[in-house]
C-alpha cells in the first residue's frame, strides 16, 4: 500500500508538470497562429475547427485536468486508508481539496480572468503537496554498514518516525 501511495503521489506531481507544459505548448501555438494571420473570435472558438501546432496542448490540459488528475487524487485518498499513520491521509485529503479548487478555477477562469492567477499558483501548491506525500512514505534507508554487518554504523542516528503501511 505504501508503494501504491507513493506511485500515485508521484503521478500527480508529474501530471502537474504535464499540465504546465501542455498549456505553454497550446498558448505558444495559438500566439504563433495569430501572428501568422489567424483570427480567433467566439465563433471560431466554438466551431472547433481551429488547427495549429500546439492545439493538442489544450486538449491534453483539459482531459488531464478534468479526468486523470481528479481520479488519481481520489485513488490516492482511498489508498491512504491502507497506509499506517495519519499524515498520508491528511496530505491526500489536502490534495483532494486543492485539485477540486484547481478544476473549479480552470473551468471558471474564462469568466473571471483574475482567477487564472490562483489557478497557476494553486498548481504549484498541488505539486509541492504531492511531492511531500510521495516522500512521506519512502522506505527508510539502511544506515551505512548495516547491510553487511546488520549493526548500525557508529554515530548513525535512528531515522525520524516513518509511517508504515501494510
Ligand atoms: C493540477 C494541475 C492542473 C489542473 C487540474 C488544471 C485544470 C484545468 C481545467 C479543468 C481547465 C479548464 C479546461 C477546459 O475548459 O477545457 C484549465 C484551464 C486552464 N489552465 Fe489548468 N490545470 C492545472 C494546471 C495548470 C497550470 C500549471 C497552468 C499554467 C501555469 C494552467 C493554466 C491553465 C490555463 C491558461 C487555462 C485556460 C485555457 C484552457 O481552458 O485550456 N493550468 N485547467
């Protein structure tokens, strides 16, 4: 369960990086298309017929943001109940709240562009909490020398408490 928890948390962290890359790809392509004479207005947007290098970035961002990330985050919360300790559950619950806010901000930002500022900043919070969650359950490293002798090396301090899972 600890392994599954760590893998899911790393997937969320990686997905945030994909989100940033996808939206940068999409916006770069859109700006380039406009510079080449493309005109974007409501009718063109709603026609769904716009095509430029980078349009896939918007599609990836939308699908990843509305489906993949929320599903993986809910899976992380479910798996957290099989991991010993309170902190894995708390971090998973925090991620559920942050991701719910992120999706809401993403969907409402076109109506209130200033929400886009929160959308970008909140993505970094999701990344940090996901990395903290993944590192929380990493296996304790054996002290130097313990692998061969089974005895902790002189002067090595015991690690801080690690949540143990099943
Ligand atoms: C956990 C990370 C993220 C999630 C879950 C997420 C989710 C979403 C969602 C659901 C939308 C609406 C898409 C649509 O209407 O089809 C959206 C739009 C947007 N997001 Fe994100 N996003 C994330 C990260 C980011 C990051 C890191 C950036 C940029 C730094 C960003 C920038 C934008 C922009 C500019 C839009 C408006 C353009 C569009 O609708 O495609 N997002 N996001």
